[in-house]
C-alpha cells in the first residue's frame, strides 16, 4: 500500500489529480471534469494514462526488488 501511495504521488499532477478524484474519491468522470475544468473525455484519457504509468512503474519496482 505504501508503495502504491508513493507511486501515485510520483505521477505528474496532470495525471495524478484525475486518478485520485476518480479512483480514490470515487467521483464519476463527469464530476471530475467539472472540478478540474476539463472535458470529460480528457478525464478518461488521463485516468487511463495514469493507470498505465502506475502499472509500468510498479512492474519496474518489482523487477528491482527481485
């Protein structure tokens, strides 16, 4: 859990904000769009990119530990 928090904290702000609002706070993409003042499609794209980057960083961290 601590590793995931650190990985999320290390994301660029533009990816971290939509991810945290949707995945952690449970907001829908429309709500996140209103809060951040960006189009809903952009929210979905940024969340998708954030998740992909987290996967990449998590796997890289696992390889370092092995």
